[in-house]
C-alpha cells in the first residue's frame, strides 16, 4: 500500500493498493457510511445523437464519490467493490443520489474520508509496512502432483495441481528420467511467474521433495539457496496446514503474519484442551476478563474490528497493558476462532 496524499484536518487519506493483500486490508479499513472516491469510466448516453441502440454513447472518465453501503472483496478476481449512494460527480453526467458500484483494482488510486480511529490507522500503516516484503511459498510435492501455497497476509492462495506424467518406479528408463525433469521444470516455471521470492518451503511425505531440491541446486541455484526442506505426513492442502502449524515458518520469519496468527489460535486450543484456566472465549466471557484486567492477549476476528463495541474492548485491553491480535477470517486459524465466537483471550491468571 502506498499513501499518495494525507490531510487529517479533513480526515482524508488517498492510497494506492499495490497488491491483493492491500485490497483485503482496505475491505476492512473502509466502513459503512464512509466516503470513497476514485476515477471511473462510464458510457454516457448522447441524447442528441438520435441513436437508440443500447451500445450508443460516449465513454467518459471522471471522479465519482459515494457514501459506502456495501463492501465486498473478491480475491480470486482481484477486485474490491464499494456500493453506495453517489455523493459527488459531474451533475451533467450522473444524477446525485443514485446507486453506484466502484470496482477498485490493484494500482487504482482511491480517496477515503472517514473517522480514522486507532485500529483503522494501525491497519493502514501495517499494509504500508508490509508492501515491501518479499514472497514466501510453500511447495508441497508428491510423486506426480505439486501444489503451491502462496503465503499472503490474509491467508493462503493455492495454485495447482501441477501434475507430471511419470511412469511407475519399477520402470527404470531414460523415459522416466525425462518425465521427472519435465515435471520439475513445470513446477519451477510456475514458481518463476510469482513476484520476487524470499523463501521456498519444500514439503511432502516422500522423497520427491529432496529430488526436487537437488534439481534446483543443479539448474536453479539461486532458488535452491532460498529453499528449506521439511517432511510432512501429507501433501496438498493438509500438508500446507501442517507446516503452518508446526512453527517452521515462524522460525524462518518472525514477521510472517499468517503463521503467527495460526500459532496463537493453536496455543489457545491447546490451553482449552488441557483446561489450564488461562484462556477464555466468547463475547460475554472475554468482556468480563477485560473488565477485570486479566487479559494478557486478545484474539479477535478481523470481521469484528469495524464494530464500535468491539473497538472499545480492544481499546480497553491495551489500556490495561494487554496485546491485541487481529486474526484473519480467511485461513483455518480464523475459522477455528470463529467457531469459538470470533473472540478469545489469554489470561494473566485464572478467573471464574
């Protein structure tokens, strides 16, 4: 995320999202009734042309601003949609008060006027800080099938399957060797289409991952230097979740958001299973713990952060020297927290 212009006297910040992650952040920063404006292109009917066909008219580009009523983030198409009532536009072209949807994509400039509270500013600053981070990718390999898990700030984007046409292991022939090479080349070509790679975590249940690593050492030494190998009990999505939970990614990068979030939820679940009395969950229970000053760390689902009541709980936690961790709803850890009421806390001491 890049901040293009800022005028806090008017509560105005203009930003340019530079990634899908940034669009996801904006989907949680902007709230209902906020004012959002951007350049848009519309086909304007020329009433003087005499044309009646549906495709007649002239395309014009202008700034349009709306009071937001609905927000939807579509990560697979890379579009963030704001729907609301038009508040500003060239009146000779667009009737004020009508409904309009702004489709925001990567590199679109967007102006936001809102009541900027601590949490929305924190999230914006986090997006700016994370924008220069390079990519970490989990490569989960089996004999004939590979998936790539792209580690985003909101969760995991999966690419695959990338498949190979490899003969059985008992067929020791030049043909099988060339099939393995083609398979590994296909995986690598897909990897090289991704943005700058910081780390590859190559995982899987068998020996294919080691063979692939040796292939990288020989053909793509720069990628090999960025790679680590980890054995897992499964491949595919299950393997990706396993390596996210085992702490390896946290060890590789303490700044990895998703690994830290999943680790926090796992520790919460472990405490619940052991009945330590040092965690609690659910709105009523957590609210009481905050009131008593017993919350050491608050876990809250990102979808609740717009809610004023939950913002007060977050503020109160920090006032009592607690830490607030916002958990993405897009990964498995977030879904587990949602099942517990979307809010939970680690406690300094047991409470009844």
